[in-house]
C-alpha cells in the first residue's frame, strides 16, 4: 500500500493498494497489478475502500487534488482502445472520462506492447497529462521512452500535444514536459523530474534546480525549505534542508507507506 499524494480536508489520507504476488502468482500487465484505493480517516480511525473491478495496471502517479486516474486497454487487432477513468476520492465514486485509440504496429504480443508503459499524470480534477510511449518501446538508454505528452481537458473532451518545454496545470504553471508531480501548495510551484540517473526538484517558473536525489528515492513532499524523500518500497524516510543541502532527520520503519501532514508536522505510517 502506497500513499497517493492526496489529502482531503486535513482528515483523510488516500492510499493505493497493490495486489500481493505471493497470493496471486498470475499477476501481469493485462490482469492488473493494482487492487484498489483506501481512504483512511485518521481522526476517527475509520476507512473506506474502493476495489478496482477488474484490477488495473495503468494508474496515475502522481495524482491531482481529489482524483486518481486509471485506464484499461482493449485490443482490436493492433488497435488499442485506452479507456481512462477518474476516481473521485471524496465520494469514492468513479466514471469513465476519456478514450484514446492508438495503433501499435510494432506489437509482438499484447503483453509485450509498449503501450503498457503509458503514463497518467493527474494535474487537476479537470486536466490530465498522458505520456505516450515510443513504439516500439526502446531499451533503457537507447532513446526517449516517451514519444510525446498529451494534455487532456476532461471538461471540454479534447486533447492537445504538449510542446517539448510546455505543460499545464490547473493554474497554467509551465514546466518541462518530462516533469512529474507539481507541489503547487508551496510558496513557489515546485516540479519533480524523474530521470535515469537522478530525481530532481526544480522551480517551475525559473527552471532552477533546487534539489537532487538518487533514482531509488521518491520525493514525497516539498516546499520552499524542505524535501521529504523515501527509498522506493521501503520505510526509509529522509527530511532534507533545501537551502543548506543537509539531512535534518531520518526515520526507518517496517512500514513502506506513509502520509505527511505539513500543517500538523505529523507523519502517519501504515503497516
């Protein structure tokens, strides 16, 4: 179970729930890796669970204010129909919001198609950025694995190809097309770029790189002064001082999923 980056009303933490390979050895792209979404009320210590039916592989990361996006692929010959759904984490209700049709002429098999590497990046409850994989899907280091990005407007039911140096968020902040999560609640909008050699945090208005960490770590929270990183799939968390470039605190736990509340300076660990 992993924190989804969604906090609602400083009371609910939303987590994505994966399937356990030891319980089901038949997990694959088509059968789905993700089981559902859990909303935890840490004030009243209650929870609400939404189960994906069927399971999904394509799930947004990062997510937007209140929404998690997920998608299914259905094939007709070499033509893939990608149906995108939006889960409203406030009501824990879902709806189909958009459809893309893409042909994978290089497909050897459906299981091997590069379209399983499609990226869903939630920008807001209206805007979604979709990374279209390069086909055929290249080996690491050969060339860019993402051919281009689409900006999908769910309200207008339209999409447009993003230029190399332009993307959009709900407030029209610009950022490099390869960026992932935007921390827009900070004093300065901060964006995360995930590369093969590093994960970088930068000022999306000036392009200045503020912080860098190894690709094995995920940036889970950031503001003008500090960054919280987690070693992938493990409960090793570091709090970094951006300005002095030093580690302020270290926490190790058997839990690999946590939620950080900036206002309360509180970390919740989920075993």
